C-alpha cells in the first residue's frame, strides 16, 4: 500500500470516527424515550387534558396553540408539502385558511378537513366524519388537499405527517421499547465517466456530496446503491472511451461518502463484478470496508453474498438485504430488463464470489428468516427495465412476494428513472428510487431521483418523505425547491397510478 493511500485511509478513519460521535449524540437523545425526545423538541405526549385555561371536550382534541398535545396533522401523501408553521395549524383546521396555496403550497389545492370516529378538533367543522383510520387513508388518497388531526400513535406511513415548524411529530413519540429511528436511502451512485472527469478537473473527489452531505448526515442510518469499482490500478476507462459503460473511481471518492454519513452500500448490482471480475470486486469491497462503509449483497461465496448488513439503533434491529436482479437474475433470465450475462458468471455460488442472485425461493426464505430475527427488514433490489415509467410484471410479483415473506418495505433501483410506489398489504414498495450521482444529463428523468426519508417507531414505518434531487454538472446532486418537488412528484404519482391501473 502506497504512502498516499495510507494517508487517505487515515483521513477516512478520522472522518468515520467523527461521524460516529455525531450519530451517538443523536441516538442518546432518542434513547431517553418519549419524554426526553419530546422535551428536546418542545413537544408533549398526547393526553385528553386541555391546555391551561380551557375545557377539554370528550374527545380530548383541544387546539392548544393550534395543535393538541400529542397530536399531529396528516394530509394526503399527494400534497406537495412537508410541513407548515405552528401558527397555521389552527386556521387550517378551523377553515380560516381555505387553500393550501396560502401556506406555501406550490400549487393551489382547496383545504378539506376530515375527522375520524368523533376525533374532532374543538371549533372545527369537518367536511366528513369517517368511520375509522383506514377510511381516512382512502379518502386522503383521493383528496390531495385533505387534512385531519390525529393522535400520533394512530398514524402510519399511508398518510403524510406534516412537520410543524420543521419538526417531525413522530420524533417525540418514541418509548424505551419502541424508539424512533430515522433511515435514509439513496439510489444509484456512480462516480465514473463524466463524473470522474469532473472530480479530476476540480481535483476534489468529495465534490459529489457537498450539497447533500449535511442533510444525509442527520439520519441514524443511511444506505445507497454503489455501482462502480474502486481501484488504484485500473485506469479510468473514460479516458480512452468517453461513452464507456464501465465505471471506475479511486479510493479518495469514498471520503465524500463518509462525509455524507453513508453507513453501508448494496453492491448487488450489474457493476459489482462485470467486466473486471473477482479481483477488482474484492478490491472494491476492501476499500469500502476500510472506509467504514461495509457493502452487502456481494461476497466471496454465496453465503457471504446472502448475508444482510445489520445494525442496532437503541434496541431497534435493522437488516438490509441486497439482491441482484440484473446480472444475477436466475429466475427471470429472459425477462424485460434482464440483459445477457456475457462471458462472466456474476452470481455468487457456494464456491465462487459474486453478487446475491435473484432466486426467489432462496431470497424469500432469507427474508422470512430475517423477519423472525430483526425488527425491520429492508430488501434492496437492483432490477427492472430501464427508462420507463412503471414497473414490469415480474418486478411487481417479486416485490409483493417479499412483503408476504415479512419485509417491512421493499426498495429498488436500476431503471435510471424514478417510478412510483404502492402499498401492498399495508407495506410500501418503492419501485425505483432513481439516480443520485450519475452523469446522465440527457433527460429530466435521468437527472432526477429522490432521497427516501423513513421514520420508524420500533418495527413500524410511521412516516416517509421523498426529497427530490437533481444532478448538476454530471456529478453533484442538489435538493429541489418546492416548485421543482411538486413537478417531480406529479410524475411520481402518475407512475403510481399507472402501476395501480396495470396491477391492481
């Protein structure tokens, strides 16, 4: 190992140590349970007691400074807003604000207040009283401007929990036995080709992460799909072939990923093994491990490739499980989105290295076993047909079977364009998270992806948000403005509706 490489690894280790201290501080806040977290956020547990100087109605939903203690405002997932100010909650519920445009929504939508089973905020006149929470979920899905106030413990990820003054109400709802955990997921990260040219031109290999690092670092756990080789001996192929489909970067690129707080990466994809083979794959695994970013979905044999990456956050156990449905798709080898394998055997076997293959009997058995051992199980697939709006049939079938086997949610990348999502048996499937760092500047769809922001309370996914990103200058993602996000999510929901129309 060269002296420069040794110095670089020392820098990576120092950055990793610093990142761990920052995360430990945040996890200690959560460890105190609901009371400590609520105190830190200026919130309070939900009770049926009125605010001082008021009289509590039977349902306990008193408007104290606009929001009942322990309650949250929920809207349709289709509302292109993540949050509002505390001074706006009362006027919205009481009808003084009639259109979301008045509180900063990028598009005009009428406010429609709903209530569930007698849970009516004091002074409010809901447009409709719904029998139960599931009925509210259905009504909000059909009413983009819908709104309701509910106890936080009633809420799950099928509705949009609005942040209040920038704070997520779920962060105050954790307990000793069910702590709150924030999990972030990015899509495809590919540093090579034009992205590599930009890094070399500026002499800065952390360049891709500068505009997103601060936000990504706030999560308890952050993972992505890492789709290039790390090497000091393979010459960047774009030097000879600017249009190459082979991607190579140097170890210095990992500094930006450490800086952004990325904890682990799936390498169960079509650029983990092909075309440079086992030695180059092993070098990449080694560099990632040395940087404190362990890969999963890949290994020296099938047992290693099948092994999940696991982490425990304040007693909540999480397992990420990577599956290569592109170059190691053994169940659907001739289906749409599955290319010929070439001259290399990519799927790991009992005696050879590679990626974790898509073999559903084996994959489902693994997921079922993991569901019995871990609180949260997140399969992260690489699969699907590229550059289309909605998933193909076999991708839907695979994803739904994973939910049936016990997955908490299903994640997917590879199409290089975002697709929508669906709830299957109450659990979310995200069909294509899209590009995060990639040089495909030739279309809006390939330049844009999203960062998936998930909030868990214990084993339950209680909230998710999509933070749209747009890739600038071939290599640097930035988060979208509100108007950009609204346009981006319009495409996301059209894809969702198309998926629902095709597959029910």
